[in-house]
């Protein structure tokens, strides 16, 4: 998101808050979207479509952050899903001396 003004926001202290983000409109048709953080985004995309939702923006990687998907419910309301990218695992093996 380096090409846009973007700010992360939090509703309170860590572990007890709802996180989010905010950015300036990028065009006249840009509207607010609520993102729902999910695990296993592919499973949730299929459930969304099975319930009558339609794809607006296909699943895409947000570099170094995760994956997003934007859909519209049967009434046209935009709903976005987000899966956070897993942090790289660090080796716990000790080096032999």
C-alpha cells in the first residue's frame, strides 16, 4: 500500500481492540468497505459465494501482509475478507559448538 495514504487504527489496547485501517478515496466511486479478518480465506470465499454473494475483486495478495477478497451480498453491499499472512517461522534449533 505504498502508493496510497493509509493509516492503521485501533479501538483500544492490544488484545482487547478491533483493528482497522483508513485511507483517502482513490476515486469518485470509492466507497467504505468493512473487512472481516478470517483464517483460511479460500474456505470463506466459497461460503460467501454459496450464500449468494458475488465476487467484485478476486482474491489477491497484499504484499507482506496477507490476502484480500471483496464481494457483494445479494443486496449489493460490499463485504471484504482478509487473511493475515503467517509470520515466517524462526528456527529453534541450536547450533552445535
